[in-house]
C-alpha cells in the first residue's frame, strides 16, 4: 500500500506484497498485517516463537490463519534477504 519511498532512506524500505499475498493465500486482505508482522519479526531479528505466543495471547480469534500468515511473512524471500 506504500506508494512513495522516502528519498533520504531508500535502503530502509523492504517491499512486502502483504495485501496481495493475503488475498491470494487467505482470500481475505485481513491477514496482511500478520504477514507484515512476520516479515518484520525476521528483518528485526526478533524471536519468532515469542511473537507467535504474544499474538495468540493478544488476538482473540482467527488463530490458525494468523499463525499461517505470520509464518508466511517470516519465510518470505524479501524478508530473508533484508534480515
């Protein structure tokens, strides 16, 4: 959804097609945020299992889809290359 890259820091941008992947894989754009969270978890070097646990504690429903979306984002080539 980002259309403009900050010219002062283009290296800080990682293109993640979260909305398109969410529609393609889950038939719903709702899970784009979890795809992004998974990618951010990888790029920032955060603990995936801790993120999974926190997500399950905070989000009251759609656990199966959210976990799959989180894992999808974490394993995207774009996120791996940027990590």
